C-alpha cells in the first residue's frame, strides 16, 4: 500500500493506494467521529463489493447501513441525490455519521454532494472503484450533480476524510471504462508532466493489460499531480483550471450526445484533440505533436475524433460552461507537450475565434 | 447607518443597519467581482422593493436580472430552489456573478443555498426585509431547504459578502411577522444577555409600535450577540448550539402543524416555553422565571402555549433533529434567565426524560 496526503490545511486527507484495501477497517476507524456509517453504492458495484466491505466495518464494531442507486451518468441528478437524503432521514443518520461512497465518479460526486448538504455537512469517505474515479474524481473535493441545462452545474467543494483506492477493484472494470480512466491519466502527462507522458507512451500496453505495478504507478503519479495542483489552488481560480484540458469541449460533446452516451473520459479524449487542433491552428504546437497525442489516446482505446455537433451547438453548449468569464470562453490550450495554459479573454493569451470556428467545423467527424 | 463586522477570517463580512440602504449602490459595489447581479425575491417583497433596488444597481452601471419566487415556508424546497438554478442557467449567470437575496428568511435560505451550490459556489449578498431575517437568518451562514421528513435538513454553511438591513423595509411588514422576529430578538436576551433582556422588557411597547430607534438598537444588539457566537463557533460544535433555544421543540411544532402554518418565530416562542417548563421541572429555574418569559413573549404578540401533538409525535419529530447525538436528543435549557446551556447525553448535564414527558403532555394546549 502507498499513501499520499492532499495538503489542504485543516482539511488535509490521506489517499491510500493498493490491493485489498476493502478489507482494511484499520484504515477507516481513525477517521470516524461516530462508529456509524452509511455506504452509498450502485446496482453494478453493490453486488461485487458492498457485502464484503460492510462486513469489514461491522466486524470492527460499526453500525452500517447502505443505499443502492441506479448506475450511470444519466442518474447523476436531483432525483437520485434525493434517494440518498431519503435514506439518511429514514435511517436517522446524524450529523456525525460518516457517508461512504463506494463506486465510480458518479457515486463519488453524488455522495460527496449529499455529504456536503445533509444537515449542512457530514463527514465522508471516498472508495473509488473505477480508474477514472481513483485518479481524478476522488481527489480535489469537487462534488455535484448535472442539470438539464449543463453538466456539474450544481454542487459543492467538499473534502473527504479519506480516500481508499483498492487496485483489486479494477479487475472487474469493463474495458471501455478502463480506457476512459486512462484519458485522465494521460491528461496529467499532457498538462504538466512530460516525463510521465513519456512513461505512459512506453507502458500503455502494460496498462491496457491491467498490469498491477503499472496501474499502481499511474494512479499514484496522477494523484500526486492532481494533489499538487489542488493544494496550490483549491477553488479553481488559477492553475487548477489546467485540469480542465479537453473538458470544455468534452462537456459539450457529452451534453450534445446526451448524458451517458459518451463516457466522461471519452469526451475528454475527443475534447483534448479539439484543444490540440485549436492549439496547432494558433501555431502553438506542430502537426506531429497533435498526431503524437492522438496516437497515445488511440492506444488507450479512446475516441480521437469529436462528433460533428455543428458550430452553433458547440458554442451554445460551451456558453454555459463554468470556465466562461465576462462572456468569453476560456480554453486550456497547449504551449508544448507537457505544458498547458488557460486562454485569457482580452489578453495576448486569448484564443483565436477564427481558429476555433475552423476546429469545430473541420476537426470533427465527417462520417 | 451603523455597521458591524462578522469576524470569520478571510470570510469576514460587514452588516450595515439603517434606513434607506436600498438606495445605496455605493455599499454594494466594493463587494462585486463582476458588475453583474441576479436578484432573488418573492411575489410579496418583489412588488414593494425589486424595481427600486434594481434601479439603484442599474444606475451604478450594473447588469441586473431577477427571479421572483412564490412566497412562503411551504416553498422552501427543492422545486423552488430549482427555479433559481433554471433562471441562472437560462440567463447564463457566471461563477463570478453575484446572487442577491431580497426578502425574508426563506428567500435568504434558498438564495444562499443556491449561491453555495451554483457552479459549486458564487458570491452572494443578503438584503433581509423582515425583522426575523435581519436579526437572525442573515447572520451566520446557514442556508438550506426543507425535506418532507425534516426542516432545514439539506443545505450548506455559506457566508455572504455583505448584509444590508434596511430598517425602512420593516414599515411594510405584517404585524404577525414583526412578532415572529421579536421571538429571536428575545432569544438573545434569554441565552446570554440579561441586560438586553431587561432592555426588551422596558421597551417592548416601543418595538411593537415600530419605533425606529428601538428597532435599530434591537437589531444591532441581536446581530452583535449572534455575530459573537458565530465567530467563536462557525460550525455549531459548541456555543452556537445555544442559538437553538426553543428550536428543537419549535421545529417539531412547525413540522407537526404542517410547514407554513406556524411561523418560525411562533414555533420558537412556544418551543422556548417548553424548554422553560422542562428547565423548571428539573429545578433549574423558578415558576416566576417561566412566567416572566411568558409575559415578555405575550407582550410581543407571540403564542406561549405549544400545541398538543402528543408525546410520541413530538419525540418522533425531534428524533431527526440535527442536535441529535448518539441517539439522544440535546436540548437548550435554562441555567438562569440570561444564561442557557446545552444538555449533554450521558453527563450530569443531561435532561430528565420523565420531566420531558411531563412537559410534552402537561405544558401543551388542552383546548
């Protein structure tokens, strides 16, 4: 087991990474105020791990209740969030009861927001069971739900007490979701860690084959990168925005194609290729760089061509994006491979609107 | 105009109290990131003050949108909250746009929770237009909505940038709501400020006659008391719980009688009388003390006898209260007039269950 700490002052918390952590009540107990927990999971992960993990906690003398939600991004909404509140109130969960998220990013986001909001805040623990959640959504305190008019529009910044990333849970992960997780892993190399990017290029086959050593290194390096960024900029005013590489385009793709049809990581992959294309058109990176990025995503089993939603639809979907400022969109663009920056409205750093139009009409699927 | 500051480190904010503040754009402008605001109000307050206050801001060069919600505690729920989100998304409000609550406690709670949750947090300003909101719900950062199974169960601790308490808005306040506000004013005297309690006994007629000087003093002294408590204990682990005098019983009364039928302050008044009766039965205060409290509430036009919901119903409603810890209820009780304490499960400070049963069966309305 490896451990790193997300440094956030009095809200600092540890991330443990390794096999068999679902059996380790000793890692959970020091973080409880009350020996009582409610586990939130879904109909996919529940049958695999809920009974085992509940038993781990019960054997340690804890009172354990659970809520099993429907699975999928399409359920990341108020109705599902309310199922958690209903269960907490029916079970009379208290303000010092701990809420535990056992599942992927959707479960983590829903559970985190429920924990942030139930009685105005109760402790919670993240147990991410997908690669995406282990490297991304369990670090940084972003929680929330979707709104019909925009993804992740309603939520809170709320930190867990603890994250347990059990690498054994990745053995039951569908191939498509493994790939989606790798999109975020690759992102860290692209935005700020060229040596890691090169390591990924050398080890992509091992990752796709679920080699434990390779996965453990990739998770740890991703969490370290994200933890460094988040610790420096918890509320996303500066550096943290770099983590949104491919996300402005990606969210538009996810929204345009209908929630749940494209996985988040797939949107990020195709969205990053749009950001790369825009950067190339602005003379920031070369065609060879764009192809190198595409090759790595492709080897990770990810889509590298965005759907043709139409320029107006893209702009419309991006218009309500959280990175919007003073009416202009802010994009994460490439300075070079391993170094990204955020475009700034009204500065020399701003994106080129003509290049954006070309990207959204020419660099998309023509099939 | 008088000003006090709620000391909360980097989230400290000023409260301005005085007449004519709705015309003072100069007080608002220093607190904006973007010269853009969305005002949330309701169908009662909107017709009185929305146009005037919008014009104040527009004359100062601001872009101003608004949302008008239905009025009443019965609307303090997810559906109404979502009307704010719909408006923010339709109007493409940004993360740096300021949300302004113009109304009473329900508007403040809804708007504050919307501001805390929209894009995971946007700035907001409170402009309380009821006495209750001016002395209580605009100070302390408590925001949220009700759930069918419990009041204020879903929400956030979220601080405003600024509070403007315009005393002129009290001239349009219905008498019943003035009284409800006075319940919270009296509470500050009861829990920690005997000189203020004595001042209230000497000036209740002036307050009921809406004497500006008396009201200004009462608002300021209440805010100071609350600000001192909140600054010392932002997240309600200790001293802040004293602010809940009468609230555990009061919430049960409000829930049991159906949201919106009893005003919050009315529940607090009758609930405080139950707390006083319980304290008397436990030998903490005298019958004369109880009668003195009742006399002051009565002069403020408030109910002093709680409804007979039945012991089981009271216990049931109080069982999901946020002050519950380790399965036992925590009550705010009287040590003496002007000094309250929180009962502690398993300590000599705990309440007497037999006395509680007697209070809930004998000190309630027999009509």
